[in-house]
């Protein structure tokens, strides 16, 4: 164990001498208060340490002690429902230990509770040959989550003994006979956060992560195991979109990282999630959620660690064969922490003061997502989808963090402040957003939803793009310059915008839309457009077409409960035919 003394303190950065035997990324304890830090640079016997706690009061000559271990997280039963800070310290246990609502410096609390006993049910037996990733047994962590206790990734051997019963996370449940001797395995394993957990192979993502948000699922879907970025200016709805995805995404486990966000926003999350009903199970959403709260007033260095902590926890559940959705809100605050630490290290700044390695650090984070075949002798697949919010200053996405993110991710949901000011939510701009997973997922949508799903989606996008071109003409010379078919295009596009893309997250029915209902909504809007085109060819009046009463019914279809979708769809389609036929008869007269 290496010990040294402080030479210099610069905010969260501490320079210590006498640390020649320490290694990069070792966790250290700083001063008699035992503040947690991590070595991020070595020069001879000088170590640069980023301290994850407030450093006021530290001075030269104060002792520093290396633990010889990298920053690691504890993985085991007890993760679900927990609320951690950026370095996996449980906030509720810290409150109980200190009685203070503020983080007390130097407090040492284990990440997983040591006093809770979990019932372990073995699935392996004595004499079984096992390898890294094999499931030894299970723990029913919540009503919703069956926690699989796995052999650590780099270990293999023969099960010498395994015991059923109630255990704490540190008690031995299995003894494994390996080449290096007997190993005692507990319900918990540790893993360094900066190192991705291994897997057998990555699978090309071809299945969508269903979110129930129409603009996402229909227009710009993300794959299970995919990566998406949500950049947008202040007030455009990034956090609300991430909350909606956390609530409704088709994922078994949700990991939500509040990285440098406002404290009141994290308070909303902490208050809302326990009360939210999980649509799959009817129970609290917290029963499949891990929250990491690292607010903007917490030490800046811990922001840098928080996203690694979160994604390591997410990989652990992925290795069990679960589909995991990770929300990082926001990576811009994380990049700002990188910039601050880089400046204190006196590194050569890159664009806008960010370090030159900003792009590679972002890539290391996002590339840990994916659909994978997990380790272990049985065939098991898990998915980790990452959705990162980006908060560019002034909403300018030409800044370095947004641009570096866009080079990595395959889905770009571009939030538009102009749409937000018009009260159009989600404020995702359909002209500037994109999804590069569409081609991969076309087969899945056409086979699992309806054969013409992609054709309907393409047709709607074409109408929206043509509307944007026609709007320029309208602004220049007025609506009278448009022909009747062009007026109809504008009206159909307005229906797509106001009735399909606009979605009320606070409405109990409209907050979530199944793929079946999304398809029926598309069919209604396109049916009106196609029938209108036919009537125009037969000489119908465009004003009469625009003012048909059925348009109100098409608009209100989104408030139809899921169980009534088909009867309501058939009723609206029948009414559409009646009104169109009536219009034609009037023209014939």
C-alpha cells in the first residue's frame, strides 16, 4: 500500500508526492478525514488525484493513502430500488448514519446493505462444471426482478458445495474448486467501473425498443441495444422525454443517471418513480429501477465517475439476460466536469476548452451499449440501450459535445425550442432528427406489426417534408397560390403534426400508445388523404374536404383506450367513407 503527502490542492484536484508504488486509477483516501479520490495522472512519484468530496480545509503535508484497488462497484441483490450518488454511496444509508441532509465528508458506508438477508435458491449442484457467467442460483430481489447470482467473469471450476438459505451479500453461498485453489463465492461481486464487463459476442440490433412515444417508435425508433442522443436547449423537454422513456420503454431494468442536473429535477424523479405504476406489472416502477443522483451542487469530480458507475450496474443486469435501458441526463454536465479537471491538470485544451480526448471518452461510454450474447455455457442474450441527453449552451448543436456524440450514436432526436414554445411536445423536430436503425428494423416491423408499417411511415415523412417546402411558398405569396392537391397535403401534414406527433405525457391514455394503435392512427390520417386526393380528381371542393367533421374524430382517436382501438377504428373509417361519399354526391348534384 502506497502512502504519500499532499503537495498542492486545486479545488477537487490534489497533487501528492511519495506515490511511486501507486497505479493509475487506484482509489486513494485523502487526509485523516479519509476523503475518497482516484489517481488520474502519474509523474514519477507525483500522483494527480481527483477527489470525489469537498476539499476545503485540505493543505500541503496532509497524508494520502492508496488502497491499491481501482474504483469499483458492488454488484448483487439490493441494487434495485437503491438511490446512489456518483460513486455508488447509498444516499439513504448516509442520511441514516449522519442525520444530515447534506453529504458528510469522509463517511464510509457500504454500497450494498450488509444487514439484509436474501433467500438464495441454487440452480447449480455440487459437482457441476461452471465458468464465468454461469448462473449458480437466484434471489427474488423484488416482485418484478429475479436476481441471478453468476460466476464472476474470469473464473471457472467445479462446484464443491452450494447452500440454499437466507444470506447477507457477504456470506459464502458456494465454494468453487479452481486451478488456483478453492474460491468462496458470495451473492456479491465487485467490478472496476472503467472496464466494460465481458461478453461472448455482439449481435446486430434488429429489434426496436418500444417506448409508446409515437414520434420515437414510428418515425425515429431506437433498437434494443442501441444508442440515442437527445440534444436540446433549455426548456425543450429533454428531462421529460427521458422520464417518459424510463417509465414506458420495453426494458426489464431501468438505470437513471442524473449527472450534474438541477437538484429539483432529481427530487421530482425521486418523488415520482416510487409512485408511478409500472404498466407491465401494476407495481411501483422503482421495483425495476436503479437511480444515481449526482446533482449540480455535488463535487464536480464525482460527475465524471457517475456515468461509469451507472453503465457498470446496467451491464451487470444485461449479463443476466435482461433488457436494460440506461438514461444519462446529461452528458454535457459530465463533459464539463472533464473540462474542469483537464484545466486543473494544465492539459492542452481542445475546442472550446474541452480536452482533446473528449471524443474518445464519449465513445468509450456509448460503445458499452449493445445487444450481446452473454458469458456462460447456456445461450443467453441481453441488451443495454443507452439514451444520453446533451445540453448544448444556447441550443447550438455545433458545439463539441453534441458533435462528438453525433459521430457515435445512431439515433438523433433533435429537440426544437420553437416547437416547445408552441406547446408541441415531445418537441422532437421531424425534419432534423434521424434513426440509422430503420433499415435494420424494417423487417421486424413488417413481420411483427403489419406488412405495410414502413410504407405508412415513409408516406407520412414524405408529407411532412413536402409541407415544409410548401410552407415557404405560403410565407412568400400566401395560401391562394397553392393548388387544391397542395392544400390537401398541408392539411394531411397538419393532422400528422397535431394528431399523431403531438402527445400529452400527462394524459392517462395519450401518455402511452401501443404499436397497434400507432398503426391505426397512421392508417386513419393516410385514409383521409388518399380519399381526399380521389375526390379532388373528381372535382370536389377543397374547402368542403378541409372542413369535414370526420377530421375531429381522427384527431380524437388518440384518446381511445387500448381495449377499444379496433371498434373505434372501424367506426371512424366507416364514418370517413360515409362523409366522403356524401361530399361526392353533393358535387354530382
